[in-house]
C-alpha cells in the first residue's frame, strides 16, 4: 500500500521541471492548501527536512512547519490568501501574495509579501524564503471575500485584479 493511500485527500504532486502552466498550477494549489488553514495538509507539500525563513523566524522540518502554522492561524483569524506567480525556473518558483486577517481585538490587516520556493525532484518544497509586511486596514477596505476556511472561488479576483 502506498503512503498516499493512507493520507486523506493527498496533495496533487506537480514535479519539476516547471512550465508556465505547471508553475501557475503549483501556485494555485499552494494557495488553496494555505486557505484550508490545516497545518497537517499544508505540511505535506514540504520535504521532511524543509528549511523556511518566514520574516525573522527560521523553521526546519515538517514538525516545526506544522507548529508554526498552528500558531499563525491561532493569531491570524479569518485568514484569506491570494498568491500570484512572479517567475520560475526548472525547480524554483517565485510568488507574490497578499492575505487579510484580523487579530483577536477585531483589527484587520493586509499582509504583502514575496516568496522564493525551491523543489526537489518529487515536487516537494525543500526551501521557502518569505518576506512579509503588514498594513493595518479598516474592515471596509478588505478585498478578499469568500467563505473561509476554503479555496478562493475561481471567479474571485486575484492579485492583478483587486482594486
């Protein structure tokens, strides 16, 4: 029995070398996974020894990734994320992203960032470098509206289309 048969809803695997189509699909799959707010699901996209830099925090391995994401989504409530492909090579993808969230006091924020991803031959991410800036926003300035947690609907604007 393969490992994927033991995992409910195993992630779709897209392996390098990337094309514009597969890189775009990989970005959307990552967006959908993060919008699930399920640390176990998200962690499956990374190698067992994946290395992250997220802002000023350094994370290594799936266990630390799961713990990091659980803390993140306890703090960043009503999280909704949109990613867009920025550039790619055979085994690297760069994205830009925006996400909105509110804190436990009810204040809304939009976070802007860029990520660089490096993949192994199986299509698992072995390195993630993220630079992120947060901006306080009014609730009336929000851009991302869909039922959460869950994927952004196909007809909801992405980064190039939001005003």
